[in-house]
C-alpha cells in the first residue's frame, strides 16, 4: 500500500490519489447503490456519531454464549445492524469479497448463520458503513469515486451525508444542497457529529513522522463545520499535531454542553489528551504527557463524564480514566497490560464501552490483552476523581485479534463480535436457551 505521506493538497500533495488502494477520479454519483432511507439501520466501526466507541444494549458477557463463524479470510473490519429476529453481520478485508450473514437471536451454532446478499458492496480498504433499509435491502454505503480511499463516508437519519474527497475537501450534502469545505482533511479522517455540527481533522501535515497509525499524515488543526455552512478552525499551537483519525465529542464539565477531545502529539514528553471548547476553540484542559517523545495515547471514548483511553498500547498498554479537574485532565485510575491498537495499522477500534453485566449504572469497558488473544471486561465504578476498574470476565480468542471489536443492539440484547487471525468471526450472544 502506498504511504499516505503524500497527503493533502495545499500541504503535502494529494489524499487518496490514483495509485492508492482505491483509485479516485472525477466526482462520481452521490450513492453507488441504494439510497439510505428514513428509518434505516446503520452500522459503522466507530459505533457512535460523536466519536465514542460505545455500544447500546446490554449483555451479561460472563454468562454469554460464544459462537465462531468461519469466514475464509482474516477480516480487517466487522460491522452489524439489527434486523427482525437477530442481526446482519458483514466482514471485510481489502481485496476480498465481503462476507455477510444473518445471526438469529439465541444463535447457538455457526450452522444457524444464514448467508445474506449485499445489494451494493466494496472491496476497498476504508472502514465499512453497513446499511439495512426498512424494506430489507442490505448494502455497504459508497458515495462515489471522488473520496479519499481510507476515509469512510457518513450518513445520518436526517438525510445528511458527508465524505472526504481525494483532494481533502469535506463535502456535506442534504438532498440537492451541497457544501464543500476546503479543510485539508486527513486521508483516513473520521467525521464526527454532535447536534448540527461536524468535526474533522484537517490541515494534514507530515511534520510528525511517528507513523503509528498507518501513515505519516496527521492533523494540524480541528475543524468544526455547521450544517448551516459555518466553519471554525481550532489551531494546536507550534508544531503540535493531532495523532488520531477523529475528534471526539463529550461532556466533561457536566453542564450539558459538549467539548471536543483529541490526542495531541509532537510535544515534549509525548502525547497529551486535550479538551477544547468547540465554539471558541479555547483549550479547557490537558493531561500530563505520556512519558516519552513518541509515546501515544489511544482515546476510546468520552462518556459518563470521563475520557477512557489506553496509554502506549504498543508497549505495555495502560488503561487510563481521566476527568476534567480545573484546567487539567487528571488521571483517576490506571491498569497495565492491554493493547487496543497494533503499530502502523489504521484500525483504532479494538476496544469498546457497553453494559456488560456490571452493577454500575455507567458503561463497562472491553479491551484486548497485550497479546490480543483475550478480551477482558471491566466495570468502571465511581465518577469524577473517584473511579476504579473492577474486572468482570475474560473471553479468550482462538487466535490473535485481527479486526475491530463491534457491538449491535438487537431484539435479543447486545451482540458482540470480533474476527481473529484464524479466519473466524466470534460472536458473543445472550445465553438464553443454551445449556
């Protein structure tokens, strides 16, 4: 795969240009397949539109039933949507035909999986967006040829769609109304949304050459784009960059108004989490540095008034919970030995939050061990500066984790899924009816 060191036009070149995994050309059709209808179910690896990896629904993971479905390849991405009586799952790998199947509620064996035909599909590298329209049509969302090959398109139930072009523009369309924002988006940018505002990492630059996330292009600024066409640029100062693919929305101050949280690198002492006011661009708080010049922090979620992340997931992997305390993002709990990301890969979705059977009213945490052969669930207790992690259960895989970890809320409760390098998609479902 061509290095994305050739990133954004006005900065260092071109994003997703011809010669990359998916060639880009002139603007293509808005939707290369069925249109997303009102009431459609949409699944994408980030799980929530605000950028937090948090799944809806509940599953008592310790008592759940585990089913392994053979795929025929080691999947890079898995996504699912609810369907009557169960859920539809799709597993993808660049260059392979996707595998899609229906998993019924109460599924006990892989033989119960039913193959599903996709009405539109893709063999490209971008994280897939799966859609199931009310009429039962199932397809992978594609917004035409003029898009960065690693940047997934977005769709919302109010009719808006958005994508990143080959030249780094953010395109937002609502029916016939289209707005283009020359933000210099990353080639793998994830668009996040809160209310009527989108956030995207722009001013792509290669001034920080860590390369931990699959290329040398990082964000030089955060852009907040309103559905009304407004645009605000939040600069980082100096040579700092956002080392990530998205800006996450979340309320850390308890006032009901969301902040924007990013991981900022190319700083003395390593990466820091920063929280910004999306209206003014004011820096509201920052964490302590990660401890080394190229040490990274992997933000999983901003939820329940806390930031959940893993510090240095490539070397020791420390789960950390942070809360806003005055002008700082203070550490409230740490636990080491986990890895939610593999160096030089674009998959930032190997952990999630969900209700996994803990007694706490907040969300629990699911992350892989350092060798990525076991998933561990933790209950997160307490709030503010008084938080702790309590282990709930461990669920081993038959081989090393290969894909993201996904959760879908169905009529039978939350179903979790992840693919491993042995070529299976492993599902965890409610154990009702299982001996």
